[in-house]
């Protein structure tokens, strides 16, 4: 077994201490023949420090498109010629989406808005929407509304939002190549306020934006420093009309290396399959990731791209004998 995996077995599996940036880089550089061993170790780490349960989540967009920011991967930016236009969802539709999500067995429902940060209108709609969902659906409500002020953080806590998603997207050194209308540091500031508020922190990013292997390791180390409750791992699904629309899809073997490496960097974190896994990994790779450190999935569709049918993911979890986390366990 490669030296880095021996080291990880002792430090991460036995001691519960994640790999540092150099260790993550060593895992990302493993030759193909050692990837199965890395995934097996990552699975053992997940089982030891997180347990067998898988958290299932659905997401819905409250405001789609028309965003003023220039995130180069995103078809919701109003600055690119991509075919997504600004649309608002009404409260009854939001409640119906929450009901459909709960019907899949999901314990988490995340409300997302394509904005730099929420204005008074959006906060009002959030307050009404969260109250309506809580009145009718037994599900945890999360939110992803961009960068926040302290007042907005406090208001979300008051509404009963239990987890806030705000992705760093990529490492600090590569971020200016992907976004120019705001800084990595601004995102970090929002995450710091969310953590201090008592809301759970959900923060991940997208692999395949053009970053180097070294920058991928840097990103894992920065996420580890933040210590989020949950890390959604996306793989670029190139969107027509965006600056990254012509980028190649991440190789499946590289995606699996990254899954193992991120698990070994963050042994206790919820590591969630998110966008792009379908085109990057397919059915077989999706199974490999679930047996290689992943312990949460987004079911159904994403914000502007199609996912797998929720029934397919739930059947796969049943086949792998991985219990879906019950809502009662999260309250």
C-alpha cells in the first residue's frame, strides 16, 4: 500500500485527524491502480467517524437567473448569453416542492436564490416561504442566498433556517480566475458570521474549473480549516453560453480520487454528492463514490441542470444497504 495511505490509516482512520494539504495532494497524485485502495480507506473513515447513514436533500430555486455576478461556470448570471432567464417562484409552489422533496424521504430542503445577496423583497419572501413550509411539511429548511449582512444572518436564524449554504467554489488562489465581481474573502466573511450564529455551515465547491491538482489540494485544506458541517462536492457540468462552457468534463478516475482525498481531509464532515456527478461518474461511478467516502446526496434535479431521478438514488442506497437518515435524528 502507498505510504500516504498507510499514514492516512493511522492518522485519519485511527485518530480522526484529517490529512493536511500535502497529504491531500499525495492522494490526488495516486496512480490509477491505487485509487480503489484509497476509496476503500475513505469508506472505512466515513463509517468510523460518520456512521452508515446517508443524508438525502432536495433543492429548489426561489429566484432563478438574472444574477448580477459573473461566476464563470453559472448559467444564472445575467451577464452571459446562457438560456436561463430571471424567474421567481410563488409560495404555494415552494411548499409543493418541499412536499415532493419530503416524499422521497429527504430530511433537508434547501431554498436557493440566484443573487449577490438578499434584498428586502427576498428576505420577506423567505420569511413567508419558510413559515408556510414549516406549517405543512416535516422537513428541515436550509437556504442559499449569497452573501449576507449580520442582520440578515440573525433574521434567518429567527426564521428557523437550520443550515446555510454558501460555497467557496474553489481555492483562494484560483478564485479570481472564476469570479471577478466579488472576492473569495467576502464569501469567507459570510461563512464566518453563519458559523458564529449557530446555523450549520454548508460549504463546498466545483471541481474541474481549470484549477491544478495543487489548487484542488489547497481547496480541500481551506475547507478543512473552515470545518463546515457539510461539503457539497460538485463537478463542472459545462453550461452553454458561460465562459467555462467549453471546458472538458472531469475524468471519472480524477473525480473518485478527489472524493477519497476530501474525505481523508475531513473525516467527520457530511460529504455530499451534488451537481455534475451524473455526467462525470455515471451510475457505476456514483456507486463507487458512495463506497468511497460520500455520505449525502442531492436527489432529483439541480438548479439549472437535470439530475438522476430520486427513485434511482434511493434504490441504489437500498441496494448498498445504506440507511437514509431519519428526520427525527436531526431535530
